C-alpha cells in the first residue's frame, strides 16, 4: 500500500478516518473516405456511449464535469443537494491553511449560479483561528440551505437564504455551534425533517455517536432528549456517526463505525425515536453492527432510506480488498437477505483503495453509491434492488471519472444526489493545484 499517494490535508476527524483507514490498512481518395467513415463511426459510437446510462451528461458544463476554485487551494466538496428548481448546491471546505465553510450553487447546465453570492460561491467563517468546513448540506422545504460541519472543535451549522446570504432568523446571525465534549466534536451529516427541524449527526470526542436537533430558529430542540442532544456508545473504543437520514415517521437513522481503530471496526447503525431515545424495535436495543471482514476496518460513510422503509448503508473497508461495501437492513434492523443473499455487497473498482462515501436511492428503487477508485478517480456503482450490479449502467454497473490527467490526482466523490429527471450528480474533490470542488453529472 506504500505506493498509494494520499493528499488529504485538513480533513478533520472524518477525513483522517478515511485517510488512516485507507492508508494504514487498506483514495483520423478512398482510403481517406474509409478513414472518414471509420472516424465518423467511432465518433458515433463515442456519442452513443456518452448518451447511455452512466455516461457523462454533455448538457452539464459541456462534458459532464465542473470544477470550482475558491482561490486559495485545498478546496473540496463533501456534500451535495438538489433544490426543487433543479439547481445544485454543494458544500465543503474553502481555503488554504485556515478553512471556511464553502458553498457553491450551479444552474442545471453546470454553470455557477450568479444569483447565489454574486458569483455562485459563498464562504463563511465561524472562527478566526480554527479550520472551519462543512461536511453535509440539506435543502429545507422553503428553499433555505443548511450546511453542517465543525468549527473550533464543535458542531457548526449555518443556514443561508436562497441568495446565499446568511439567514439571520437562524440563531440571530445564521450560524450556530454546539458542544458535546471537551474534545473534538464534529457534525458529519445533516438532514431536515418535514416540520423544519434540523438533525445533525457526527461524533462527540472520538468515542460516541452524537446527534443534535434544532428548532427552525436555530435553538436546540429540548423535546429531543431533554436538551436537544444525544450521544450513543457502541464500544469502548472509537464510535463515529458519519451519515444521517430521517424516516417518513420521524425516526432518525445514524450510520457510521463502531470500535474503529487502525485495524478494526464495523458498520454501525442507530435508530432513534422522535424524542431522542433509542428505538428498541430496531435490533432489540436501537443499535446494529455489521462486520464484513472480522478484524478489519469497515466504515459506513452514508445512509439512505428506501420507499419501503428499508435502510441502505454504504462505505468501505477491507472486504474483498478495499472495496465499496453496502448493507441493507429491514425496518427491524435485521440484515435484508433479499439483498445479495445475506444483506451485504462488496464491489471492487481497482487493486487499490476503493470506498463508497455516499449513497442515494433512485425513484425506481435502484441504489447509487459514489466514492473513489484507488483514491484517484471518482467512482460510482449502481445496483438493482436485489443487490446485483445494474449492467444497464455503463455496461457493468460501474463508472470511473478522472479530473486529473492520467488519474494521477487525488480525485474522489464525497456526495451523491439524484435529480428529479433521474440524472445523477456526484460532488467531491479534484486533485492538483491544491484541490478544487469537483462535480460530475451522469445520465441515469
């Protein structure tokens, strides 16, 4: 593994977990006419390939890809969400040594939306001395944008109006921080309930799942666990929630890893009732763990809820040689054996370090997971509802995309979302020149 170069600075606990996990154990006269006809045929084949499911969408920025620089290097996107009008919002880190929340909004054609922040980009500082960045983003029903991450060892949330200005009806200035411990607390995922309440999930210190729920005005919701906050232990080692989703009935599912060390850890899920207590109808005690390879490191980085209430978690680990890992659970927390026979699927893209960082469910029930292949290229896989790779997608169910020539950069997708028309948007980082926001839109 020493040949794998990893350039992932300033990523916080979430990024360090990725980095440590994947480094330590594991990112053209007759001849001319014939020639012309052949070239035309080849071009036609290329166009057909591009127009097939899994091909990049040429209606998005000309070639299906968009790169955005905030100006000082080491920019990367961690989350992506689609507005009701089809505009795409991406959130992550903007800046060099001292990072800031960075958000960019794109029109449906892949161009930056200048009605957002004047140039399509917004940066937000929480602290003059800390490295601030967003790990997740969600869109409220009223179109306001919520980004969650960390600042100065605390959960940090910011809410924005549609024009990119901070929403001062949220906590007085549009920003809110929350402490769980005297150590490093970090919100790694965010979701919004139908009633406008906001749920952020991450970790307290490095050893507990941590969730906070906020009222629409930014105050902590005291109907949730008495003080708006809850922590959950799975093991005496390091437990971290890295993704969160809200069921139609208001129950909250957080996914991450339990017992995470340099060498071992399992997928971990917890489900909470709307009042913040663990839901004991889920796996008997509200918690479920899944091991892909005993004694190795498995991390669920993303979670999504299917229309039938089943839960899909996606991540990576050493199963099958540093691969995408997916698990599907029934509503009671048991593994769903109609999914690949045992509820678990692993997918390899390369001989290097592969992992899924996000997951989304299409309207037809197919599952899309996005991450990286060998820590160097965007990687997406689409699965049928039974867990098999969907061969109508790019021929074999898998697609990889380079931003950096010859795949020598550190390109990876951290978030994925499905548009109303079925097109798939993945967002992350394009290596080279210190890193930049990177988006790809694929035909669904």
